[in-house]
């Protein structure tokens, strides 16, 4: 039986870059020291104010507190602005998580599709500038490769995503700033990153770049928990892709998330 989830809109006024609107998802049965997950929404780098999320609701039902920030609104959606906003929110909650959970709460980053890109990039920056303050990263079919040349990416057109992603990458990189944080799959220095839960599916156009990044993390000594859904789960629906069947990934994601949180807690 799943618990009801309370949803509350707030503004973080004291974030370094200025006020940021957030939506907080909290299950009725949240834990004494609930993990706090900063979750970045999908939307192909273009969509603002996309703060409703079935993923956030599903994870909040486990007892986590899920915070979705509107990262594109304060400074715009072109790299590196969303990264700056996201990292500022992470830095703020690294000091102020007790306002949502308590001082013992795990602090996690997560996201789907372009939100997974942002979570992965902030995990790199957290390692470089706020060592040991990030407890884990949840990467759900992260959009990592601007070249879009993998074998699984051939499914993107049928899923209604290829043009959206092509246009999204063009928009995100239009500032002319060249940095590995913009495309984390190009980062060569992966050692020391926070443990990662990485999820994709057999029919996911982002499968190959997701699994490729997972393998690179593991080879660099990062602890990785990886899960591959079958086609019947309709996993790509989490970021708006066309799927022929009703979504059936919620129980599987719940199990993976709870297992990951437990493993991070006892490390």
C-alpha cells in the first residue's frame, strides 16, 4: 500500500544565486531522518516550471523528501546557468538540510533525462568543491552525449524524442562554453564521485550512453548500483517518450531506491 504524498511549493530565499522556487514532495510516512533528494526534472533542456513528477511522488512514498527546483527560471536554460543554480541549491541544502529532514539526513542528487545530466554534473562539481557532502547520485536515463550517436539512440525518432533532444542540446550548448560538466560522459576524471544508482531500460533510446557512463564510473572505482528495466515497464515514459504500454516501473524503482539508500547509509 502506498502512502499519500504532500506537495508544497516554497522559495529558497538564501541560495547564493538568489531566490529559487522549489516544489517539495513528502510522504505521509516519512522517516525520522529522511533522505533529502534534490531532483532535477526532464524536459530536453528547454522546459521551465516542469515540477510535477511521478518519479518524485514514487520516491517520496518511500519516506524520502524530494525537492524539485525550477533551475531554468533564475538565470535561463543555457549552460552553465542551470548548473550554477543547481550547485547553489546543493550547497545551500548541504548546510540547511535540517530544515527539511534533519542533520543526519542523507543528501542525494538525482534526475531524469536532462535532469540526470545536471545531477551528474553537479556530482562532479560537488567532488571538486564540496568534498564528502554528497551521499549519492540517482541517474535515471541521463542525457549525457550531445553527439547522439549510440545504437540505442536509433529508437529516439519512434519515441518522439530525437528532434526534441537535438534542439535541446543546441539550446543548452548555445552559450559557447566548452566544459566537461556540460556533457558528463566526456569527463575523464571520475574517481572520487559519490556512489550512483543508475537506471535505464531495454527500450530506452538513452540506454547505451547510460550504461556506458555506468561502466566508466565502476572502472574508476565509484560504487555503482545498476538496474535495467524490461521493455514492458515503459520506463522511457518518465521523460515523455511514447510507449505502447502503461507505465509499470514504479515498484521496481522503489525497490532499487530503497536498496541504494540502505547501502549508502551503512557504508
